[in-house]
C-alpha cells in the first residue's frame, strides 16, 4: 500500500486511526468483562 504514493497516505492514516479506535474499544470491553480485584 505504501508504494502507491500520496493518495494512499490518507487511506493508510485513516486505517491507522480506525485501528487505534478499535483497540481502545476492545480495551474498554475487556475492562468491563474483567471483575475489579480490590487488593
């Protein structure tokens, strides 16, 4: 993808942002599923 040039740079940037957002959402869901352990 990177070899195609500047037009795809925007696409790559969007995909990276989307990936980060998904990772954040997964982390939030995992936190909800995992019971809090109070030490």
